[in-house]
C-alpha cells in the first residue's frame, strides 16, 4: 500500500521511493510504567502521525496498536516491576508501511512454546 498514493488529498508532497523513510518520521518516547500515561501516548502518536498522508483507517489502527502495546507492557511485562521501569515506543513511517516498536523490561515471552502448549491442549479434546 502506498500511503502517498491513497492520501494525496490530505497532504500534497512529492512521492518518495518505495521503502524510503520519510523525512522526520521517526520518533521515540520513553515513559514510566504507569497506565495513566495512556493519554500521553495517544497525544504523542496523534501529534506525530496525524499530519502525515496516511489513510485514516491505517492511522486509527496504528493508534490502537500503540495503545494496546503500551497497556500490555504495563499490565503484563511490567506487572511486578517498579514504576520507574521505562517503556520505550518508536514509530517509523515509510512510504508503504509503518513500523512500531515497543520495548519493555519484562520477562521474555516464548511464543513458539505457548503455541505448542495451546495446540497440545486442544488436541487432547
């Protein structure tokens, strides 16, 4: 999907090449482990992404994903960690895609082991 091709009416700019990162479209936020910071996270995402020529549906999905990722880090990964433990959020916007990174200090989660466990439990039924 080409963000510029779909949303030229929102912000007319020259179209960069396919996976070229757009100018000034990477931003990082470092927060304490506090669920009350959700409003700050959403405000930060809106200030950063709203001016860009991203389709509204993609924009809303990105906002939701960032909020979900942040709240999951607070509630699960940092459940037993001090409030001062940082959570870092980085969003990079390219011509055809977005990248969102949420870094926490919780215990690693082994998705492969969890999937095997779930499949094994379901096969017992």
